[in-house]
C-alpha cells in the first residue's frame, strides 16, 4: 500500500478516541510519531505538533539543524515549539533568532553564555519554566553590581512557576526573588550547584506560597558556597562534602530540600515530556520532610 492510499483510509473509531490513541503513541515514542504522520492526513494534523514540541540543542549539529528548520518552517516552529534548551553549542546569533521566532515557548533553559541584551530579546516570551544564570542578565557593567531592571522588562517572569538559577549569588537575588510583583506565580525555585543558607531562609519566610526550594547537585566536582553578601565570591566546596542531611538539618523548613542530578540534560528532556524529573523528585522529598515533621510533632505531643 502506498502512502498516498493511506491518506484516504476512513476512521473506524470515534474521532476523539482515535486521536487520543495516536497522541499517546506519539508521546511515548518520538520515532514512532514521525511514521504515524503517514497514516492519514488527519493523523498528521494531530501528531505533527509532537515532533516540534521539545528541542535540546546539545551540539553544533543540533543547533544548525534547528536553525535550518527555523528558516524553512518558521510558522510551524512558532506555533508548536514549547520547550527549548540552549547549550554552549548555540551561538549568540542562533539564540537571538530562536527567541525571535519561538514566541510561544513555555520553557527555556539558557545554558549558553548570556549576552548583553538577552533580557530584551526575551520580552516576547511568557514562560512558565526558566533555567538561567540570573545574575548575568541582571548585573550592570560595574563588576558584581546587581541591579533590578525596570518592571516593564520583567514580563517574561510574570507567569513563571518554576525557576532554576545557576552561577548566581543567592544573596544578591533576594530582592527579586521575594517580590510577588515580579514573580506572582512562582511555586518552585532551585539553585543548581549553589548554596547559601541565610538568603534561602529569607526567601522561604517571604514566600509562604512557595512549594519547593531546592538545591540541586549535578555531576560537578564542586558546590559554590556563598557568604551572606551580595558581592561575595563563592567558596568552592567539594561536592562530596556537601551532603543532603547536613543542608536539610540547617534549614528546618520542610519546603527546602537537596536533590541530585546525574545527567542534567537527560533529566530535562524527561521532564519536558512529562516524566519524573528533578522538580518531581524535589516535590517527593518535600512531602517526605513534611510527613517526618508531622510525626515528630505528634510524638512530642
């Protein structure tokens, strides 16, 4: 049977049920989803969005191929791309092109080097998830001087529920992170390979609606430990010396936890497709801490 004939196959199930079956099949296996597009025209219309939903640009080939896709099908990219992770393989020119076209993004991981004007290039976005070196886009030309941009520039943060921050001094970020006006929807916050107890405690006190505040350890050899000073440089501590138990003992708020990331790229892809990622594991750990706290209270009577 030729592909042209397949396009004329009549449905044998109710359309809603047929569509649900194909969408489940596509979401479980992207290789299968590309083949499903040849079943029938209606199936292609249902399945094609899955092919463009998530992109991890982990090497230069991925970045160049995505750039070609942007040039060839900008309308499809704009409509369907929801989650993108940019790494050091993405050039500044490519990043600016992606941010200009992918205006329906829900999640952005900017794991590439920030550049002047990045926040301006993000203005069209209304993100729910962001991973970024926040200090770099909020720091002025004066070394280590953190300065909040005008509120009119903070549109990309207004719908944000999940924010992951790396290479940033938590103490410097407190004025931004505790402000409900800047981050009215924030429920999940993490610092990757970064720890500073006093600002984390201040954030937890100031944001009672925050459900999770996590410190995430990747495979890096060191954690960056900051003093409670917005201009402090980090002290590099061996990751093996920074243990979950010790950090959680220091901060008794059960919404705080420490989590492990053996492979941050794989973890992100898993979460982007609805799987059990670092955020889900952090929620599970917070639930464990809350249950343990409740048991202690009951035991103490």
